[in-house]
C-alpha cells in the first residue's frame, strides 16, 4: 500500500549570504535515505525521539515536504513531479491525522463543514448534512456535534473529528501522527479501539507515528525505528520487542522496562545536529558498543532473520562484529 525507497528530504540552511561563506553548511538532510513499506490492511509503527524526522516522513508521503531524492508509491501511484496536480490522486487515497487536532481544525468552520471539506476540495457533489452525519457516526459522535465549532470540543472529540475528516474519501492509507498525544488514558484506549475497528471494517493500512512504545506494541504489525532521519531497525513488532538488535532500540525499550534488558546499555551524550552528522555510524557518539570500525564506516540495513533488519555493525542478537575485510555480518545461532 505504501512503498518508500531511498527517500531524502533536504532543506536549505541560513541565509543566502551565510551559505556562500567558505565551509558553510548549505543544507541539512532531515530524511537521509529512508526505505520502508506498509502492506495492505496492516499497521506500521514509526518510532523515534523528537526531531528524528518522523513527522517529516508522514508529511512527505502526501507531498507536504520537498523530495530531494527517492520515490514514494501509494497503492501503486507515484507522483510525476512536485505539482499539486501530480499529488492529487495520492491525496485522495491517503488520509492524514495531524499531531495537534486543534491546530489542524479551522476555528471558523463547524464540524459539519470540517469533515466534508475533502469533498469540496475534490469537487464532489454530496448531501453535506447527511454525509457529515454518517462520518460522525463512524467515529462514535452523535449528530448534535455537527453545528459545534472546534473550541467547543474536548481533546478526544477533536481527535475523532480529525479521524472522521481523514476517512471522508475512503482512503486506502491513514497516516496518524501521535494520535493519542495529550489524551487521558481512557480516551487513548477508546481512540485506539476506534482505529482498530475501522481498519477491520474498511480494510485500511495505517502508518502510526509515535514515541509511545505501549501503543506501538499493541496496535502495530511492524515497527521501524528512526534515528537522525534514518531507519536503524525494522521488523515484525513482536520480534523487535522480544529481541531488539540495535543498541538504540535496546535502549528505548530498556528505558520503559521494569527490568533491564540483556545487553542494554545506558546512552550518554546528546543527539548530534543534522548539520554536523557524525562520521561512520551516526549513533556511535552515544553507543556503548561502538568500535573504531563503527566510527569509520556507515552501516546499511541488512537482514538478520526473515523480515527483521538492522543497520548496525555489532547487533545485539548473538552476532559477530562486521568484518572490515569481508564487509559481511557473520551470524551464529540466533535465539528469540
């Protein structure tokens, strides 16, 4: 349903004058060669620290961020260029739930107009009131909300309105950016149950962007771990949670675990800036297992077992370090 290959998103830095100075950093790569896929009817969780590029990836999928290199396909469709017309077909099949629903809802529009706005944008003639009522019913809100404005909604209600709007055109893919952020636990559960039931009923695929590991473990089929705009580990959710291979993944899971995971190390130092990326493996400045080879050579994603992939020279799943001479990872017997 979603296929991303070697995606690079690049932004210019500073002023034109500063970029002309000798040795000045002229641009930063927010996404630096991201490749991942979301199968039909499945859910992929994208995990990483703030600033790792998760939201940028979600916005790029629907053409809201510039693509410097790479390709994006949604249900087999790929944009020909950066024009709005080229992206329109993809946007009709993709719904985006923004991270802050209150900021994403126009305060001057009623709920009725908010949830039917996609039809207006795409020039579709509908019975607005009836269609808005149907969409609210899908997300568990009564019709009495149709005439309310965003400031009259609670956080959970605003989220449901955002979901209803994302579902308006019956998309094949939903991108949910931090869908439960700022909600009470009970409301989080209601929203996640809603998303699950809608997926079962409508057969949609989800890309859920989050840093909430508990949510990720219970609602996703696969996960991808992002660090500094790169995917460092990906695989089936149960496999990665049971046997994380990258030291960064191990540290993330260990921080939320009551018991320290075997092989987990404590991360030190600060996250490097995008304008001054470390050489070799960009995680080596914080990795407790870093070697001289890690500081010199950048790892690429390679398969450990089945669909479990990791970008690390010394993965934590009973593996021998990557040899600088052979360039290959020598794996011994692997234990789940």
